């Protein structure tokens, strides 16, 4: 295809907004990242944004439960998501905190920090700005319900808690944290409870989201299901 023609073609292809929500360990981040790579879209990990903010709150010694203090920090913080050779790097005020935001301490406090309505307001604004031009796969808890309620494609991923805990344990081992499986199950259940019972932007399947139970699926299978749905929409739009 001639260069001018391919530009014209790309112009007709609508760039989708794909929202992927689900609880911890459901496979959403891995799936979202691979789907974005395949489509040449931007991948936005909104959990990483809340984690980076939580790290800053911890480092400043602020009470994570104090909404007014936390919102001051939020407004005064720059969080950037960058890609290096296909890997996501998270910058907090210019400093690379990619590994630090996955620590057990951050994980145990992120649900407290992210439950504050004003903090969510601020984060949702940033996330809308990042995804407004489409061509984006965004994962989190409230993407299909709050951030982009009109997203072109909404996926809700779920999985049995024991399977999710096993995946988390493996992930943590790779990062150098050796944690007992029962401890991880408790942590995941507590985080699920906090994330789904908060008043603003709770973890919840959007009515029009397509649910994928990943308990017995491989990553390739999850990615394929989402990609098939995305291509259906892309083809519909370019016909
Ligand atoms: O996806 P994750 O496990 O890295 O997310 C960490 C926490 O951030 C999660 O327990 C709740 C919060 N979060 C949120 O409240 N809203 C989002 N859109 C994404 C994450």
C-alpha cells in the first residue's frame, strides 16, 4: 500500500478505548499489556498510578487515612508511565519507582489511599486525559464504570481466589519476596473487600462488560478472547 493510502486507511480505523477491570491477580495487567502491544496501543496501568501515590504517602510519613493530607500530596505529584523495550517504567516526580511500588508495604496500604473520593477525582481526571484520543488499553477497577463509561470495549476479568493467590505468590517470588500462600489469600480477600465496598469507584463489573473467568485459562487464551472482540469492533468501524 502506498504511504498516502496507508495514512488514509489508518485515518478510517477507529482507535478504540479498551477498559479492563477486575480484582488483584485476575490476569488483567498481563492481558492488557499484551493486547496493547498487539494492537499498537498505549497500555495504562492505573493501579500503578495509585501505587506510586501510596509510595509517596509512605515516604513522607503521612497518615494514609487522612484524606486532606493525601489530596495535597496528590496535587503536588507527577506520575509518569513510560515504556522501555516493551516494559512499563513508573516515574514518581521523575524518579524510577517501578520495583518499589510492588512492595508488600505499598500493597497493604494502596486500598486505603485509593478509597478517598477526592484522590480518585484527581486520578480519574489524569486517566481520562491519558486515554482521551483512543488507541488505549487501560486496566484498573473502575475504568469501565467511571473513567470511561463509554469505552468501546469493556472486559471484566475474574478468577478463583486460590488461583489468584498462586499467581501473586509466583510474581512476588520473582521480585524477591517469599510470602506464605495463606497470607496472600488473606491480603487479596481484604483488598477485594476494601476495593469493592468503597463508596466511590468501587470494583464492580459494568453492566455492559464482557466477563472472562481466567481460573482455567492461559494468558494466550485470555489475550486471544480480548483481541478477537477488539478486531470485531475495528472491522465493524472500518467497513
Ligand atoms: O491493579 P493493582 O493491584 O496494582 O492495583 C492496586 C490498588 O490500586 C488496588 O488494590 C486498588 C487501587 N486501584 C483503584 O482503586 N482503582 C483503579 N482504577 C486501579 C487500582
